[in-house]
C-alpha cells in the first residue's frame, strides 16, 4: 500500500473507539465564521481515518482533533457534525499540565 492512514491515537475504551490526531497549529475559538482557523485538510484527514478505522466496527467511533491550548483556544468548541453521522470533537491540550481539556474517558 502506498498510502498508510495512521492516526496519532487509536483507543478502545469501554467498547468504544476513539480516533484522534494531534496538530501543532494554533486555532481560535472566537472565530466560528472562519471555521476557528481549522484547515479543511485536517477535517478531511479525520474523515478518512474514520472511514478506514470504522468500517469493521459496530459502534460509531469518536473522532478527536487535538490542538494545543492557547490564549485563543482554552475550551472545547462545538462539535462538527457531518451528513454520514460522523462527529468530530475539537479539543485543547494543555502542554504545561499534560491535560486534555473538554472530554473524559
């Protein structure tokens, strides 16, 4: 296979699957009209991961995009919902405390 789709994180917890990828870009929770400065390439990548890793599962996987916490991104933003039922959660990661914010396992 020429292209191997591998997310940064693939977690199975209590019979649910979490597919997550980390980004080292700055986004802005105050710019919903500009898609919070999230690139379309990041979204397409997550949807491709979901398509690849969800195909043999009965339960719908959770999809997380994780960006570093900053002054402009300190809390989880509203979920992105797609026609195929996929939901992408965009979460801040506090590098100083090594904590993922806005979600619990």
